[in-house]
């Protein structure tokens, strides 16, 4: 009988550790970061780039004036205590990828993780060459940034971090 009680107690402790907020799960080391979607579309002027942008000067150097104006990216208030995460992709194989779905942004003590997927949200676009992009605003941070694309750590795309 004592053995059953001990096993039951061990099971309860194990269960508590796995499924509680105080457990040992690695996902508990990260918390969600609030973000605001500033712009998204299929008219990206840049190919395959992930950017952490602390100030407007990156946008002035790399994005055409009409694109910056259309999405109001020259507004200085976007960068006060905030930074932009900008993701650009060119659909080079005409398979209808027309949207970047942001699954979430999480942070630990040292790292920001931006997780997203490329999706085909409209089958009418299947034979079109599109250039989806996504620009979100988050609180300014100097943490290491990792991009996770379609479930994999994305080291193949360019990454640019602009310091202020």
C-alpha cells in the first residue's frame, strides 16, 4: 500500500511539473511579446529579407519613397521606444504564397523569437508571382533575434539588425 501511495505522489509531482506554469518545460522560459501589425501586403520591394529596424534610416535607404509613404514608415513616432520587425519575401516559383502569418513573438531573458509561416490564403493567386511582406511594431529590445519560419530556424535568409 505504501508503494502505491509513493507512486501516486511521484505521479502528481511529475504531472504538476509538466503542466503547471512553475514546471520545468522549456516553453515556460518564454513570454509572449505584444505587437502591432503596421503593414502587410503582396507588393514587397525587397527580396527575401528579415530586418530588425530601430530607426527610420534603414527604411529610407532600402525602401522606395512611394512604399514608405503608402505604409507611413517615415513617421518618427513608430521608433520611439519601439522597433519594427520587417519580413520581405519574393515568391519566385509562382505557387501563390500571398501572406506571412505571424504565429507569435516570444522573448526570454536573452532572446526574441519571431515565428511565422508563408501561406497561400487565396487560391486565385496560385499562378501569380507575389511578394508578401509583414511589418510589425514591438517594444525596443537589444536581445538576440531568431526567426523561425515554417517551424525551422531560418538561417538561410539575410538578416539585418540596425543599431541606433
